[in-house]
């Protein structure tokens, strides 16, 4: 246990993986600051390192191991704690890495500081309890200003059990965050300067707490003073209430016109093998209803390539589906065998080189589709929430997730510092993965 007299004072946190991990890492950073630690960038000299890990693919596991080794190599005397999904599922592999002192799974990851001790451990302490199935609350202690988008954890775990997915084993079954507790954190974030909240979880559309669902969460957050934007992160297609469309259309509502809805495959046979809970036509019917109902809606998706038995023709069909429907972009994932999942034992394995080829091809299609989506808004004036300044320019996102860059020299002097402020920007030119714009008017 960490003593109040512990000499550990410089700490760094590194996050791998999803927005849910990012949300939890922010809570860890807040607690470190609350307890007197000085946060330093990951890679600088530190007395304590916390690596928040991901295990969604074999590549994610390898990245985790590389990050752990890198931190230990640069900080051989630091106390090294590895937490999260890879700690839950791959604790034996983590324990074999020299220099690791503490391994904590997902049940107790936010309590990691309660286990930090003096100096180094001869062998890693492993805390990997069975994940609780009950609803939960989170202690948060943030007080310092935080003028960026913030991920708000509202849910954890998943009951859907897709045949390829390890996350239900790493994160446990679906459970909700207590309604009042998540609202309290949202108010705290608003008081710290946060203007946009991104709802995060493993399967957030299944949120259910004392008769409240995701609709009630969004409506309650909409009433939090200071929160101007609510964005829903990845959400399963069968869990999205269409009442959200009206909120997205309402200019006075904070919910933004953005949906990231995993498709995974454009072929019903492959979807069946994946044990997804919808047919290809049910999915397309839904996204077209959403696209018709919400002006300027940005629809993103996830697509997995190289699933066992996926033929070249079925991959081609998935590409055609992506190009012929109202998607703005896709995140591409190569199938990765995960021990203990049904897909690991399926016949018809697609070779790794072929998975790589398909991934690269679909990523090129996604880049082209994103450019086409951006081009639709050239000449329009849209609201942008600006983030941290970069040398010579300001960057931010429109309500519908168009990344915008404004040359700092074109910003009128009277506009002042744009950090965490909105501005009306005329979109003028697509460049790489962003749109160049000219600010017409600074706002709040």
C-alpha cells in the first residue's frame, strides 16, 4: 500500500486503445494530482508509470508490451504499474516483462494508487479479481482546468458475445454507471471548462439504470450548464433509439449530428458467423433513415476484414456497400485470433498477407470517402469548437466532425485566443485529412 510519506512524486500515465480507456486515464491523472503527484509527459523521467492497456487484437497486445518495455528501459528505478484489459487477459505475459511491479485488471484499475508501494518489487503483484456484474459509480476528484473534449464513462462491459471479440471477457458483462454519479462528473467537467462531452462505454446503447436508458442520459446532460456539445461514441446498431434523431436536428440541443455505428461486414453470411445481431439490410435501412432524418449527419463505421471464411467476393461486396451508402469514413480492423473466442476455432482462415492487403485497400477507400464527405461542405459556414493551438494554426471540429484548420495569421486580432472557443468558419479547401477554413466570427 502507498504510504502518505511515499517518495514517489513524478508520475506519468500512458493510454492505449479506446475512448473508454482514455476516460479512465483522465480519472487516474486527476487522482494523481489530488494526491500530490506531479504529472510529466510519458517518456520523461518519472518515479511512477501507469500503462493503461488494450487487448482488442494481437497487435494491441504487442504494442502494450513494447510500451511497457520502453518505460522500464527509460525509468529502471520507477514503480511500473500495468492496468486494464491486457492486464486482465494477458497477466502472465505482462508478468514476464522485467521491471513490472504491479498488474491490475479492470475491476480495480481505478484504485491502482492504493497498491503502489515503496521502490521496486522482486516479482509483480497481480490483482485480477473477477469483474463485478453490478452497476457502478466512479470517484472523481478533478479540480484543475481542463479545456478540451472529455470522455464521460457511462457504461462498461458487454453481453452481445460476438464470435471474434475478447472484450466481454476483459471487461465483463454489461452494467451501467449510476445516473446521479455520471451527472455529477459532467457538472464537475463543465466547471473545469469542458464544453464537449463524448459518451463512452463498451456498449453504451444498452445503458439501463433504474428505468433510465441512453435517451434519459442525453437529455439530462443537455441540461448541464456549460456543456454545449454531446457526442456519442461508437454505438451498436440495434441499440440506437430513433428519438435521438430529433435531438440531433434541434439547433438548441447539445447532441451533435454524429453516429459511429459498427457494420463489420456487408455480407449476411459473414455477419451470421460473427454472431452480430442484425442483418445487412436491417443495418442499411437504419442508417438511411438516420441520414434522411438528420441534416449533415456524419455516419462512421467499423469494418473487419479477413474474418475466417470471408471470400474475396464477399470482401468486394463489403467495399461496394461502403461506397454506395451514406458513410463518411470507416475504421478498418484486420481479424485477429483471440484465444477463447469461437472465431479462433473457425475454419477458412484468411492468410495474414491477404488480411493486410484488404485492410490497406479499404483504408484507401475510407480516405477517399472522407475527402468526398468534406468536399460537400466547401463554401459553407459552420460552427467549429477550437482545441489547443498548433504552431501557426488553430484546429477544431465542426458539429458533424469535420476537422478544420485555420491559419493563425488570418484570425482577426480582436478575436483573441480561440482555445476552447467556438467560431463560425467558412470552409474553403480540402487538404489531406482536414479542411482549410477562414474564421468569420469568434463566439463564446
